[in-house]
């Protein structure tokens, strides 16, 4: 398939690489030409503008930082106008239904261009490994036509059609909102346990053996507990952007967002303290400061579960 790919950041560069290796004819564009070096070496073509990247493609994929950039690239950058009738725009950014609707209303609908929103989850590690989760919103026909493309970038068992246009964006924002909320409340629990003198390994093992167990507690928090890694692959500036978008969706729908808004405030406080480029798990550091110690566990990660209960 002839694919245009715009956005070669921490996620997009891996995704585009997988498409090239899967045999698709890929044209790439990024605001930083140097980001395309590995793709050109693999046989991709370079486009100097978003419009040039979209021209002549069967599918244009965008993987961009947020709604404002999506609209800038599609509308002001000319990518939407360059798409031919019958082409498919697939936005894999964490964006909003409203932004895509504006692009469709201004350009795509009149030109007969189809669209899917297909945001991803799985962090840069999943993008690199080709095991992303993909949540697609659009028609059944467009989803089926895109499956081979999605499966080149993601885990086939986790490529999901979640509903009509716009639902992919919504599902991804809700996933991020719940994940960030998990991080904040887990950090709060660890801080209280640490200050109360409970061994963190015992506390974590007890939580995992209880109804309070979660995937976050079992897996994601281990990057901090085992390695002191706050995940610099996804910056605090982007995390705060995503939280703001999720809270805005709730408000637009008339759903009270008191807890979500508080999580957003905590993230923004961490961004102010630790910087825009700090890792997305940096709010843990706010609670480490409250506890007066870093949250670290000794020994191999495999010993942190049930074994901690017998300590």
C-alpha cells in the first residue's frame, strides 16, 4: 500500500519503520528532517511538506503531539487538500473528535476522503517492538481495509474496532486518564505506607494479593521501584496535554470530573517542578518527597510479588 506517514517522534519513528519493513511504499515527513534518516536508509521516500507527503497516497497516517498540531498539518500544511478522493486519513495521534470533525468539515468530506481515528497505547517500548494496542474509530469497511497496516505496527490481538468515528480518540483519552489516576493514587498509597514504616515490598505484595491489585501496580510502577526510571520516553508536557483533553471531554459531555481534574492539577504541579521533558511518571517524585525517601525495592523484580508477603 502507498502510505504517507507524518510524525517521526518517539512513537511514530518506530511505527513508520515497521510499515517499511512490512513492504509498504512509505513516504515520510517530519518537522525535523533528520528524524527520517533511518527510514530513508530502509527505502522510504522523503516529503518536504505535509502536502507532498499526502499526495498520491492511499492512506495518510498522522502521529502528532495533539489536536492543534493535527489541524495545523492537515489544514494549514495542506495535507488534507492534497489527499485524493477515496484516500483514507488515519490519525493515530492522541487527539479529540472535535479536531477531526473540523478537518472533515473544512476539507475531507467535500473531497470524498475517508477517515479513521486510531490512537495507540503501549509506550515507546511497544512501538519499537511492534506490539502496540490500537483503538480504531470508523466504519467497519475502513477498519477491515486497514487491518494489515495496523497489524504491522501492533499486536493483532489488541487491534480493536471500538465504534464509529471519534470513538478511538475517546477510548484512548479514557485509558490515559485512568492510567495517570492509577499512578497518582498508587504513589499516595506508597508514601503513606513508607511513612508508617511498612516495607514497600511487603506493601506491594499485600496489595497484589488483594482486591486492590492492578496491572499498574504489578507491572508499570516497577520501572520506578526497580530501576528509578520515570519513563522519559513520554514527556510531562504531553501527559498534561492528554489529561487536559480528557477533562475537557468530560466537561463537554456534562460528566463531573472532580477527581480527574485533581489528577490533572497534580500532574501540572509535577511538570512545574520537574520540567516539561521529565518522564510521565514524575509525579511519583512528589510523593517520594513527602515520604522523605525514594520508592525503591532491592533485588530482582521477580521476587517482588508473593515472596514479599513472606518477608
